[in-house]
C-alpha cells in the first residue's frame, strides 16, 4: 500500500478503508471486483493507492459498501493533498540545500538577483532568475546542457557555472541572430581571427555581429574570483550562445577563449549528452591553437 510520510504529514490511500470494509464483510477482492463490475487487477491497485479513486468509483462504492460517495471522494482528495504537501516539503528541502551552495552574494553584486536575508527568500529569487519552479530541475540535462563542462548540479562551482550560463541566456535574448549554419561560421573564421587582434570594444561589437550572422550570440560575462571559468557554450532558445569571461583588453587570452568556444561548436561538442571530458577540451585547445597560429602548426 502506497503510504507517504514525512515529519509532519502521513498520506494513507482510501484503499485502506476499502480493505477494512472487505475484512469486516469477510469478502475477497475477487468477489468485490465482481460486485463493483471492475477487474480484480484494478481493485488491487485501488486498494494499494496505485490508481486514483474517481467519482465513478466512489458512486460504485456507495452502492456496494453502503458508504456515501462524498466520503470516498473526500478521502481521495485528502490523500492527494497530503502527497503534494509531502512532495513540496521534500522539494523545498532540496532547494534550500542547493541555495546554500550558490555564490549568492557574488551574483547579487552583479545585479542578477536582489539581496536577501533568509535562505527561503534567496530560493525564491533564484527560482525567478533561473525561470523554474524548483532548483532541483537544474539537474535536468534538457535545461542545463552546457557543452564545455561536465556538470554536477550539486557541486558549488557547477552551480555557479549554471548561474553564469543563465545570465548568458538572458543577455543573448537581446541579440538577433540568423539560423545557425556551421559552414557560414567556418567561412567567417579568417575575418574573426583578424579582428580579434584588436582589443577595442568596437571590435567586440564587429565580432558579435559576424557571429550573429552565423546564428551565434556572443555575450560578455564578468570574471569569477579564483575561478578557471573562461567561457561557456550551449544552445538555447533557437540560437547558439557563447559567453566569454575574458576582458577584450587581455587580448591573447580573449582570442584563445573565443576560438576555444568556437571549437566546441564546430567539433560537435554541443551534441554530447553529458558535456565534454578532458579529451574534448584538449581537442578544442588544439583546434584554437591551429586557428590562431597556423604557421606554427
């Protein structure tokens, strides 16, 4: 019998009452199923709480057991309500545990979320920031697929990466792009390489426009203190997004990080279901080196 419980609530299915009624009448489930004009299998699932007690079944119970339909409907509603409360409390516990691992003060400084005193308030702000009802959903690969990192959304650093990726997604919404075409991107590489030797903001704008024409949205993100994160690449909302944490003024590292992320796109790393490993990261490094120093390779 499916009984749900936590420290406060216990949810017992209406089937427990049905079972008591059958025991009182010394009636087998087989006989009861015949009287209810239902399969014995369904009756077994009903008693064990594996199927919902519908209004039709409540009316049948009223006829066969003599207990009013509203009683059974009430038991079912109470059972489902308690299950939802138990599940909601469990989800809240998970969320609060995740909140404590977020670099919340850091993203407050960037203006991505408002200041908050309590963990509950922080959770609410993070729900709105990530645009999801539960932070546990960050583990869903359909929602947090980032090609250049093998993420575990329970680790503090990986939660930070997900926060940076969400900011990249938000910023990319303001960048109009064409449909992604890998051949277009490959054709623009010489021009992008030439432009990237300049460290001006105007150059970054030119590179951004070139990439947008290929279906890629380039956004600039702040650097994290004491973090090796230099860039992130993923597909979202109909476009490929590159988020760079390198200042254009740091010309060489900016160029390398840009081409490293482009490598993830052209080498097919966006399609990897679990993100990249050290092997794919090395491949991207080698590709970027060859693109930036062709005469050396």
